C-alpha cells in the first residue's frame, strides 16, 4: 500500500513523470523488514545469524554478488515507446478529485514551494534505494567482514596487511572449516564490490591502504538503526 505522502507526491510534476515515479516506487510505508524472513536465518543462543544455511553457498554467493544499483531508475510511461507530454495531464473525473486531495496533504506535510517539496521527495526516494542496498548487503555479509568495517571506522584506513590480520583472527581462526588463506581476496572483494570499502589507486600490495567509504559508514549506521546483530556467523 502506498502511503499518504506517496499518493500526494503523484500530483507534483513538471511533466507527470518524476512525481508518478516517486509515488509508485518510493513513497511507500516504511520498507518491509524482511531480514527475519530470509531463507536459512537461524538465531542461536549466541544471537548470531547464518543467512545462507551452508557456508560454501554463502561464500559463492558473495563472489557472484553485484554492486549496489547505480543505474537510473526506470520511468513509467503509458507506452514503452512513448514519452509523456511536457504539460500537465488533462482533467479527469476519477483522478482529479484525488489529485486535489493529495496536493492538499503534501502542502501540509512539507512547508515551502514545489521545489522544496520535490527536493524532499528525491531525498526520501534515494534514502529508500540506499536502504534496499544495505538490506541486500546484510543478507550475505559475514560477521568477520562487519568486524573489519568497524575497525576501519574506528582506526581509520588500514593496509591490506592489517586487513589480512583481521581476516586471520576473525575468519580463519574461528571458522577454519570455511575460510582458507587464499580466500582473503574474495573476503575483501565483497566489501569492495558492494561499495563499502575503497582501495587506494595502484597495483595492490601489502602496504596498499583500504578506506571505509561514506556508503560503508552509512551501512554501519543502518545496522545500529535497525537493531541488527553485527556478531554474525562467519
């Protein structure tokens, strides 16, 4: 069900496209908290979660994981081959009364002109997209990888040598049946591929530094804000 703000946003458009997209795709009730329904979730006495059910399957899933969505969001149009006109839609006996009511509600919810209202609409839309990406990341991330992110957040940039030490201590030592020494590249690669960590330019060496990205810091805020355990299995 689309929230009141979602429905209201539908009437704010310079051509009908942007507001319709926001209303239909983004301004909805708070994102469904589907984390506790993920396949294979198992909350044990140590409050850790094994989201994959099988260690090998989770490792392979990380290797195949794609970066967070960065492409432009699709714009719905009546005909895939057509473009919406550059003027407001014509009056409609069914839609017009609802549009008038929605306009009134958004004016009450967001003070200011149409530009301010659209700016907040875009901000909420992007925030929803980022949160969706965090949920996807959390499904596959290992606890040892979260530990690395937290150390990057508190200690600052780490060299790959230091990152490997974290991998040895948190992953190999605790889960020797799952992680081997040559899994380090894939273990760190997931964090890089998901946009949480960035390596300094150049051919990677033991002294190459790894940085926590703004998206990585936001992911840690996401864990706290949603009350998600960071001491996950793996």
